[in-house]
């Protein structure tokens, strides 16, 4: 546990009593892909540090529509999950594991005490909140201003860059969730890309065959 805690970006800025408090209260949780970490109708989790895997933060409408805001990857923290101790965050959000994921959680009550007393942790919280806002605004801009073909092409290229492979083990449903549109829309766009020779569209798998063409579409 202590070895993982030392990777927190503010660990060396904590006082010894604060470190002891975190050490005695932090927990490690493991989640399978798709498993919920936090929902807006439950008590907030606290500070989340991703040890491995990928956490997706999104909004959920009353009709069940999801809007993905951003992902928190291994080595990053998510302060939005501690919204109950942060007056700056007033919107409801959901967190789920995008893949097999392991996280460390500092409970909300403990994190709230540390924020109050430690200016370094408070600064980290503000920085992460600012980044979350920036990432969320980028998503809104994509939805409002970019065409669907550009959004699909951008996602495929970003996923290829993230995984380091032109072969993407991903479903149409996942792509639709990530770019905030309907699966049928993604299916039509992938069919068009395949017809044009930009990709090979297989069941549960997409192979990029012309990245340059996708980059032109992505803009």
C-alpha cells in the first residue's frame, strides 16, 4: 500500500500525521470492464488514483443516454469523484471501469480534511478540476461543431495511438459510447470507411489500412 501511495503527486507534500491518516484509511479496489465505480445516487467515493486500467467519467440523462466526458488513466488522479467535499463541482457524474482496472481510493471524509489543512493538496485539486473542465469543454465542442465522420476518424486514430496498433479490438457500441452518438450512426460511418478502403471492419475488430485518409477526415 505505502509503495503505491508514494506515487500520489502530492504525497511528499503531506505531513507525517496526514500520511499516516491516508495510509490507515486508503483502500485498493479492483473492477472488471464495465463495472460501476460510482453513481450519482450513491455517496461520493473520494479521491481516486488509478493504479492500472482506465476509468471513464460520464453524464447519464434521465432517458439513459450517456455522454463520455473524459478518461482517467493509470498514474492519474480523479478529484471529480470527491465532489461532495468540493464546492466547485456541482454536477452529477458516473464513473465506471472502461477495462479491467485497479484503483486506490482515499475516502471523501479523509480527503476533505486534507484539502482543508494542506495547501499543496488544495492546489492539486484545483489543477485537476481545471483539467477536467477543459477536457469536458473539448468534448462539448466536438459534439456541437465536428461532423460525425470527423469524430469517428479522430477516435480511431486516437485509439490506435493509445494502443500502439492499427488493429483495434473494439465494438461499434463502444465507439458510439465514446463519441456520444448512436451505434447505428457509427455502423454506417464504419461501412463507408471500409468501402473507401480506409479500414477493414470485422466483428469486434477494426483494422486501420489508410491512416493518412483518416487524418484528412479528422481535420
